[in-house]
C-alpha cells in the first residue's frame, strides 16, 4: 500500500506544533510555579548547614478543615505542570518511550517540589512542611495521569477549534469552555465536604446567606463592584449560547440561570465559600443582559443578514462606547472620589511601585487572589473588545495606527486608574492590578480580533446553511 507522504508530513508538522505549544506553555507555567512559591521574595541569608538541618526537621502538620484549602492549592499547583510537560515530551512518541518520559517528568516535578520547599527556608514568610511536598507530588501524579487520560483528545479539540469557521459552532465551543472555567472558579479552593456537621458549622460562621442582599458590604462603591462583577461573569455565557440557531432569549436565559443555580448549590459543599442567595439575582441579571445582547447581535443577523452593512454602527459610535466604558472604570475604581494631593501623602502612597508583582495577593487566601484576578480582568476586557470593534470599522489605511493606539490606550488607562488610586485614601494601588487590568483589556482586544478573523473566513453560503440547519 503506497504511503501518503503529504499526509505523513502534515501529521509530523501538527505534532511539532503541538509539542512546541505545550513546551512554551510548560515553560511559562514553570516560571509561574517557582515565582508564586517564593513571593514576596523576602530573602534572608541562612548558613547551608543550618538550612539542611532545618529541612531535616520539617514537620508534617496535622491539618484541619481550615487548612484543607491550602493543601488543595498545592495539589492543584502541580497538576498543570506535569500535564503540560508530559505532553511536550511524550506526545506522539512510541508507547514505551512515552511512559519513560512521563515517569521522568514526575520525578523532575517531585525534585522541583523538594527544591522549592528547601528554598523557602531562605524566605521566612513562607511556610515549609512535608504536607506541601506530599500534595505537590500527588498533584504531579494526577497531572501526568490526566495527560494520558485525555491529553490527546484535548489537542484534537484544540485542532477542531482552530480550524472551525462556522460562527455558531465557534461560539458554542467558547461557551462550554467558559462554563468549565466558571465551574472551576466556583468550586475553588476545593475544600469539599459532605459532612452535615461541617455544613452546620459553615452556617454558624455566616457562610450561608438565605436573605437576598443582606450580606453586602457597607461601602456603596464596594457594593457596586461586587454586584457588577458577579453579574458580568454570566454575560459572556448567555451571549455565546445565543449564537446557536434555534435558541431564543428565554431558552438561553433558562440555560444560563440553571448553570447559576447549579453552581450556587455546589458551593454549599465547599467549606470556605459563602453560599449567598444574592448570587442567584446577580446571575439572573447577567444572564438576562447576555441573552439581550445575543438577541440584538445574532437574532438580528439571522433575520436580516443582507442588511448587515446598513445596521452597522459608525466608527465614531464604537469609539464613544469605548470612552464611555473608561468613564465607568473611573467611577468604579475611584469612588468616592475623595482625592488628596498633599506631598507627604502622595509620596507615602507611591511606595506601591516598590512591591514585587503579586506580593499583596500572597497575604490573602488563594481564592481571594483568584477572585481579584477575575475582577480586574473582567472589568477591562470590555474596553479591549470595544476598541477592537472600533478598529474593525475603520478603513484599512488607518487600522494599523488605530490598533497600536488601542493597545496603548488599554495599558495607559490601567496605569491611570492605579495612579488615580494613589490620591484616594481608601484605595490600594498596586502594580499587580495594573498588570491584570492590562492583560484583561489585551485579551478582550485579541479575543475579538481572533473570533472576527475566523468568522470572516466562512463562505456566505456556509453561513446561511448553518443558520437554516
């Protein structure tokens, strides 16, 4: 039987691309693991012999329910590490070689765990224990097993996503991927419990709120921030689900609200999470906004596709929406606008520039850090999306300049927000927030451009066939 050289060459090229992608992701994640394990980088010299003696006496802590989240965080930290590196080294290899390389990855991850824990002795703010090593080693095993379990299927799904051109199918894939992220976020930090006694203790600690809007903070700006971000979490899901033909706004809202209810119910069994009926109302609001936006975009497109050019918004209106969002960001992050400009106060506040990235997040819980990441990125993602929408409506002569200006605007807006907080006594400016806000805006911009680029490759006939299927 003749060998299809073109097919073989194409297969090798795809393998090389997959390995390259996994390698880069693995390297980036490795940097994240090492850096995150040593923050806030408060190094104290220690004689080698003394460090070795201390490490020999590292305790195995008796962890209670309160420490379960920390143990799970260490376990989860090493799952992506060995998953990515197992894929980078073992993907497409002969079975025996793949097994050997996966074993090598696990041994290297275990050695890395021991090395990190030993190094933390030189950073006194870090806690060193045998529990962390055990959790990270177990996480490394799970990560390697996950690669063997569904790594190839995940890459096949990535290929399908990469080559998919039908807008409704792209949106459907994005919606379910986003829902997976939401599920993961809502069950973190995975200190799970099925004990009726522990659920009762959770209620006694005020982590079960059955009265809507009763557990909100006193500060109006904080209230607005919390409610808005909780609602914004659900807007993309309903909007993306609306892209599929045959789904009306009511059906989309029901699907999204069912997801909200299901996740809120799951949080009953996550000990450190607060289960609040208010989240049902904010989720319903976010789902409604997403369904309404989806109806305006996808519903109008299906009913009047030939009139698309006629109903398109002028570029100046798109830019005005982006500027309006900047004003919203100022309102959210600068309220109550009690600015102070005296020199001593400003100089003391500028000390935030000396903090290393993510230093502030270290002093809170892992869940709080993840929540802040979501809040900062989600608030700035719409700015990037609106700017990308504005650029797409310009003449090709100006798009390059406008794109560069838009990316610069995202970064400078985030910097301006943080510098403005320097003058506000009740705010906490931070370089990490500047970074996260910029990333959120850039992801919004690039996500819109990538989605639009793939959708524009769809032949008009194919789009009509998908809409009438």
